[in-house]
C-alpha cells in the first residue's frame, strides 16, 4: 500500500518526472504528434504531487512545487508564446492572440489538475492565489501587458472598417474582447481602461467627421435616415461583439458626436418645415435619435409647441377675419363661421395628437407641449366671443333639432368627446358651464333636443372629467323635465276628475326647480282671462301635491298654439306666450298703437319691440304696420292682417331670443366672487395662520380647475373678508393672516 | 461499455464497475472524466489505481453509493472496519472524496 512502502521522493527526482509530463502537455498544445494522456499518466502525475506535498519535513515540497508551477507557465510563455505574438500584427495578431489564449486556458486547466492537491490544502492554508489565478496572472502580466496596445488598435481599425461597409470577422473580435474581460478576473477594469476608452474616443472622432460631411451634403431627412442606420448598426455591434456594458456609453457618444454638431440643422424652421409637410417618417426618426439623450428632446418639443401655437393662432385669425368681413350681423353666417372654427380646432387637435402618439411615442414632453400650445391660442377668443362660449354653441348645434350639423349617433358621441377633451385647455371652464346650461335650458324647454340620451351622455362625460359639482345643476334640469312630465300626467287626471276645474284650454305646465335652472326674469304680463283660469287651476292642483312651495310663472318661456281666423283660411300659429297675448288683444280691437299695446301687456320696451317686429316685419305678416317700415318705433300703429295666408296650415312664428351673452358673463363673474370667498375661507380654516402671498397662491391653485382667478380680484376678496371679520392681519407681521372663527 | 458506468481497477487488477454518478463523488475521478481535450480513458471509462488495494477500493465504492444515498435524504450508517480506517482515510485524501 502506498503509505507503508513509500519512498521519499526527492525534489529533483520528483520534479524531473513532472517536467516530462509538462513537456508532453506543451507538445500537445503546440500540435506536435504526441499520444494523449492516459489516465495512468494522470494518476502518476497527480500522485507525484500528492506525495511530494504530504511527505514529512523537510521533504514537504509544497512551496517549491507552487513556485515551479508558476515558473513552468512563465517559461512557456516567454519562450514560445510571446515570440509568436510579437512578430505579428493587425488581424493576424488578433488570431494568434485568440489561439494562444485558448491554449493557455487549456494548459492551466491541465496543470491545475495535476497540481490540484496544492489547491486543496497548501494554498488555502497560506491564503495564496489559486492555481488558476496564478495562471491567469502570468498570462496577463507577460502577454497582455505587452501587446494590449497593439491589439486594441487592431480591433478599433477593424471596427472602423466595418463602419465603412466592409465585412469583418465578428467572432474573432468577440473572442478578443472576451480576453479583455476575462483578464480582469471579475472586474471590468482592463476592458474599460485599455479598450473601451480608446474605442469610445475613436467612435466620437469618426462620427464627428461623418456629421460634418453629411451636414454639408445632405438634406435633413437624408441625414436623419443615415443617422438612424448608423444607430442600428452600432446597436448591432454591441449585441454581437462589444461587451454589453459598453452599450449605453457607446450610444451616448454616438448621439453626442453625430447629433450635437447638427444642432444647427434642426433650427426651428427646419423642423417646422417637416411638420408642415407632414413628414411623419422623418419626425419619428428624429424622435428616435434624439430620445437617446433626453435633454435634446426639449428643443424639439419646444419647436413642436411653437408650431402648434402658430397653427392655432392662424385658425383664430381666419375666424376673426371671416367674422369682421360680414357687414351686417347675419346671425346664421356668424354661427356658421363659429361652427367651422370649432370644427377646425378639433381637426387640429386630432392631427397633432396623432403626431404625439405616433411620431413621438406618447412622450410626456410632447403631451405637455401640445397642452401648452392649445392653452395659448384657445384662450384668446374669436371676434368678441370667448372660446368657452363657442364650444357651448357648438355643442348646442349638435344637440338641438334643426342644428346645422346633421350627424349620426356615433358621430355625435365622438364629437362630444372631443369637445370635452378640448375643454381641458380652456381656463374659463365655469364660463362654458354657464353658457352650456343656458343653452341646455332652451333646448329642454322648447323641446329642441335631438335626443335625451345624448344629453345625458354628454353630462356624464363632463361629470367624469370635471366632477359632480360641474354638472349637478344641469342634471337637475334634465331630471326636472322627467318629473314634470309625470306631474303633467297627474294634472290631467286631476282635470278629468274635477270637471268644474277645467279651464277650457289644453294646458301643459313644466315645473322647474329654481336652483337648477338659469335665472329668468319674470314679468308681470297681463294675460287674458282664459289664461288666468288655467293658472289658477294649476295652482290649486299643485297645492294638493305639495305645500310650502311657491310657484312663479315665467311667461317668457311659454309657447302657445293659437288659431288665426284669416279671410282665406284658418291657420294655426305657434307663438310664444308674449306673442299670443299681443295677438289676443286684436280680438277686441282692430287697430292698436304701440303705446296701447305696451300699456295693455305691461311689458318693457325691449320686449314689445321684439315681439311686434316678429309679427309685422318678419317672414309672416300677421299684423300690418303703419308706417310700413322695417323697424318698430313707438309711434307705429298695428292692425290685424286678415288677408294673410300661407300654403301651410300651421306655421311657427319665430321670436328671436334675447342675447344672453352679457348676462351670462355677469353671472359668472358674480359666482366667481363667491367661489373665491369660499376658497379663501376654506384654506384659512384649515391652516389658521398663513402668509399673504401663500394664501393668494393657494387660492389660485384650488380654483384653477374651474377658472383662472385674477390675482387682483383675489386680493380684493381677501381685503373684503378682513373687513367682514373673517380674517385679520397679525399685529406684528402684517403679511401674516389669521383665521377668525 | 454502458454509457453511465465506469470501471475502477485496483492495484491487483480487480475491476469494479460502478455508476458514473457514484464515481463522480471523488473530485479526482471527476476531474479526470470531465476533462476535455481528453484522456484516452474518457471514452472507455476506465481508471486504473495502481496504488490502491482491492479491499480499500471496494470500500471506497461502497462509500460512493452511501454518499449518494445520504445526499438524497436517507439516513443510513456507513460501517468501517477499524483496520481499514487509516488506509481508507489516506485513499480518501488521495481521491479527494
């Protein structure tokens, strides 16, 4: 057995044996004809080391064996490997290097196997570098340090060749670069400092040059497509043979060197031209390239914003010009232009949103740019009407019967959606709400709404976007109508049950809850006895349903169907209550003067002029006027036109509504005052103590979702609240405000 | 020679045929069998141990199997005759087991 009969192996003897094995290994590596190692050979070699390391002192040769191990490797390298490498260059050098490196790795593996006993105990005990590390270090110190410069240059020149379009051996490059990595033994230091740094510099110089060439030769789109091609190829390079850690750095250098120079190429006008000409491809390319360095997207986004703003402003101007071109205020034409304007704005929005989505891949910078651009030109207003009003009118046209738009249900939904989106950009959202409410009231009361479902759907959309507060009143209005209908049914039942209560005329009442609906002037119209009876009957009926509710009659909103007994035939006239009241006067007298009519009706001049105009100077002349002019003056006299006739048996006499615009704006301003007050009190109640400036800022912030408050107005309200003892100024610091409970 | 069997040959020429998996318990044997650019033996799957006696080699083979069993969770005893202990330890050291 090995232990008992062991002879001490002396160093020279043992080493001699090992040397034979090592030489055999070297020969195999060099490709010389040698039989392969048998397992017996291996065992013998292993055993020799084993024995020499486990002998008793002073025959424990572990240290010497360790040193000899290193020496063998070094000797091999210096005598055989290095000379081979030094005489070669460029691609040959690279190939030789790879070959030698692979050989080296094999050698280390074999030697480690022979010497592995050392690895187990000796090395661990003395905390020495392992056999593998020693082997690697030898190669690094003797070979790598010598030639890495030359290798690097060879690699870089190959890369540049590939850039110029030549085919190169990518596998070779990968192998070479792997050496750089492996030599670091876990760290990337060698790769980075010896190779990567130089490679990046070379890339930079290369692309600088290219950029200058292309700028002078190529147009912007061509430049961009070439740039993108190069980008793809560089990416390709990283995936195929460069180390992955180089990826981001390389692309950074690439974009810096290539695109930095060309900053001039992309002046505002350049990109604007692209946008104008709708060069989607090119824009997408620009985005892709510039997105490598996020900082650079900003100028592109700015330019996009400017372009959109310019386009929007052009639309506004167009609309303004069209409006001022009209000599008279032909209502239909003005309306038409407003419609067109809103439509165009919607188209603009769609177009540029598509850009943001497709070209700019939904990048937040571009969304922001779009938003800001729209905010700028949408808040300017056109020909005296604010955009809020225009949008409300637009919706009105879509939602009312006989509006200028005839759309399918889907189209209506879609368009309303767009309006809601555009509303985001408008700062005076409360103004829109007020206008919309007014128009909604008209639609509901005069039964002009195309489709109840659409009305509700629009309100839902608005509610989703802007909250319950925004639409609560409007929803109340729609509900009121439904309730009213029910009410009417029970009223009719009541009438049929109490025959003595019957007023003799068919009569419908719509009950509106005051808070929800816009405020209407109620007037003391003198109505005829027949109508008075209707009113009384309903009042009685309503008392039976609820008490503690006061009914105020708004005659200006009513309609009346009245039969006109003309000489030729009887025609049914559909008129407003005011007009009906006026016509009924002629039941008792044939001629009446303006003054008489006014006195009998008990209405204001405005109302009288309007209604008489509609009856005598408009399309249907129910009354004859002396003198027969186109306008009403207080000295006119009116006569029933018994000769009037028309093809139809039933005609509607249109009474143009008062222009509500001024009133709406007044209402909104008033509401805003209250809103500001409420916001201030709310803020102060929670904070108790707050600086003046901060209060103003917070106020503006809170109210921002509905409208943009004027800072002066806010300040005024603060002062007002101070005088009303809601707040007080701190004695020591006048800029600090305290809340008074 | 079957795919996953190896032959261990003792000093006296005795051949022990065991699973490759069992043999791999020894690092030394594993190194030899998995070395690329190979030993002639890798195809044949034979290893000669001119310095290890049959008795010891037999015990070692038993150890290999026991080790595998122990690794898969079974708790069994591995009995060693006292006379063999020292030699067995030396062999274990040699084979890096």
